[in-house]
C-alpha cells in the first residue's frame, strides 16, 4: 500500500502486470500520519492524511489479500540506517 522511498511516502499496487503508483507530496513527513487504500472492483484509491493522493486502475486483482507490516531496509530506498523502527498506532480493515 504505502512505502517510504527516498524520504517520500509512496503508494503502489504490485502485481504481475507491474507496480504502478507514485509518491505523495509532503510538506512535513515527520510525526504521525494516516494512510488508507479503498479497494473497489478494478480500482484502488490511495489517501494520505485523509487526502486522495492517487488512483490505480491497472493490474487490480479480485483475489483475496492480506496486510503485511514490514520494516525492510536496503534496495532502492536510499541509505540503510540500522537500527531502525516503525511505530504503528492501529490497523483497521473494513468491508
């Protein structure tokens, strides 16, 4: 759903057809923020702090999925800083 890349909060939908997405324009990336995705048939709409930041309409599956909370380091995300932490207040999933 969301991932930190190069100091930005970015949204993606990874599937066999690719990983379309983009990054939210942030004025202050520090502190607590809300991230949301509304998954509808053929479309996922992404929200950052209650504001719509993107829509993806390609490669959207109808297969059941589940959330993964991950603090991965390395790859294309910039310099690796260890130890690192991620703080999550809550996760809500609704139909």
